[in-house]
C-alpha cells in the first residue's frame, strides 16, 4: 500500500478524469462505509484532548461512532465503538471526562477499559449472559505527532507507522507533537466530503479564489507528488515573493488589497504586507511571530539584497523571533521545509498544511447517509513554549454562515454548494483535473475508487 505510485499517474488522460458519481451517488456512499472507512487508519483527535484519566472524545464517521478515552485505572489510551451492547444506544457524545460509561436507556455500565461493570437484573438471563459477552468492542489505536489514529479492524495487520511511512519520513524533524491547538471548528457543509477535501489539498484554485494575494505572491503555481495513497504539493518553482503572479492580468486582485501593496516601497516591505494579509485572512497557519519577523525584514534588509539573501533572512529572522518566545525549531532545516512542502493529503480524508511554527489541519467525513452533506473539522495549531499554550477554542457550527470566518474560508466555502449542485447537471459529465497542479486530487480519487469499487481490504 505504501509503495509510491508510478510517476505517470495523472499523465494518462483517463486517470485525470474524475467521475461525478462518487460525489453524488447514495450507493457509492454506502459502499464507502464498508469498503473505505472500515479499512483505513483514521485520525480521531489530538492526544492533548485525552491527556487525563477519564478524558474522552467521540469521533463519528458515516454510521460509526467511536470513543477514544484514557483509562482511569492504568492511564492507557483506548478506543471502542461507542455502542451499548444491550440495545445499541450510543453511550457518549462530544468530549469530556467520565469514570464510567453509563447507558441512559437501561442503565448498563462499563469501565473505561471497556469491561462491563453492571448489567441491570443480570440474573434475568438465567446465567446465559456474562459481562464478558457485552464488553465494549475495541478498535486498533496508535499515535503519531500528537494525533490519535484508530482502525476499525482491531486485528488489522498494518501498523500506523507503516501506513504513514512517507508522511513520517517527511515530517521526521517537524515535531508535530510540540504543536498545540489554538482553535478548532467542526462545521456542517452542504457538499460531499470529497468536494470539501478537494479544495484543501490543491493550490490551483488559490490564484482565483484568493486573488487578493496575487500582486505579490510570485509564481504561485504548484506541482504534486504521489506517495502511494498519500500525496503532497509544493511550489513548481521558487516563488519570487514581491513579484506579481504570472496570471495576474487574468485574475486581478481586489482594489483594497492592491492598494496595500502599492504603499510598499521595496520587496521586503511587500513581503511584510503579504504575510500581514495572510495572517489576517486565514486567522491561522501564518503566526503573529512570522509577521513580526517580516516587519524586521522590511526594516533591516538592505534594499540591494539578492532574492536568495532575502529568503535566508526571512528564515533567520523567523527563528530569532521564535527564540524570543522560548521556541527553537533549528532541527527543522531548510531541506525539511522542502520535504514537507505546502500541503499533504493523508489518505483518505486529512489535509495537513505545515509552516515552521503554525499548522492547519482539515478533516472531512460523511454526514450520516447524505451524499450532499459533510462534517468538516478545522484545527489551527501553533508552537508554544512549555506551559504557554492557551486553552483552545472549540466550536461546533451547523451552518458555516452562522458565524464569522477569516476571509480565506469564506472564499472557499462560497464555492462548495455551487460545486455540489453544479455536478448534478446533465451538462457536466466528468471532472478534468489539472494533471500537474491537481495530481493530489487525482491520486485521492484514484485510491478511493480502488477501495470502493475494487473491494480493497
């Protein structure tokens, strides 16, 4: 499964065609339940969410409900199907802390290690029902980078490390476990889970949807690399920040944002303005620390500095600002920056966007039996010195329009329902992915179809 696919994936015209049925079909959604979600490692939560004995998080995907919890007796992290073994009621919801799992239907009770603690009127079964018969059903569990992953098949032979092998290698010096959530939002979106994920695993849309950055984003075109079921993308060339996008004549920025860049007198000032705008419009990923470093760049960099000297100064000043805050990521070299790239799709439903001291992580999943709806989770993470991480803000939002969002999210969300509904037209027969910039999407859909239609196990 982790052997890299042939470099030719996507160059074949047929492979770059993405059928619409997997986005729209109720039958395909049902097959995903048995042939996809139950056959892969799934990211459930952060380890910090279940740091103390009794802490639990409920993770739902399609029809399945899973509880990850830390045992109050031995502190071991475990995962179970969140289902009462008496009549099938779900036991817990959301996240919190418990000493016992108690079914609110008939009062049966379980310990946090999954063993049954109480069967009400057990004698009524005449000795035919034991507590061992109704222990909670376990899942396979492992951790990486501060994340908790689960697999529905407790006897599945492939380890998480093997499943994530190319990701683990690329992020080997990143130390994801040192990051802490700043905010997390779980929002219901009016589209299939694959429509939502598609947006966040490619950068091809950015120059159109987020065109406010085009005046100084440089050559913001992308290329992608497939690593088996996983994939990533990075800049096609070194983008010369401060220069306009080569497509800016076709994709003009918004007037108010263009004026911001017009006030910048040289490249360093334009770069500073660029990162201020990124920080403002994402509310994540590009930290205030990075903005402070770019303010220093604008004040300290010689006006005749070469672009390579500019890039090195950007990295040095950012690290210096980190050390002022008690942080040190010197183990994360410039070579590592290139290896992690700009965005990873961890198959099937995760997008990782890494920066040196900030990260955005997206998770898409079906919303029950509705192919036109999904639950979309967004984690904003940041490096903090020990003891300095804030308590994360956690929100569950039924409709993205019900609350305010940083501008980049609004620009993306506005497209989603239009995509989902547009694909239903008889005039649309198949998606035609960019074989270079959208290879991440091609790879995702190729392997989803392989699992679902090929009966992968």
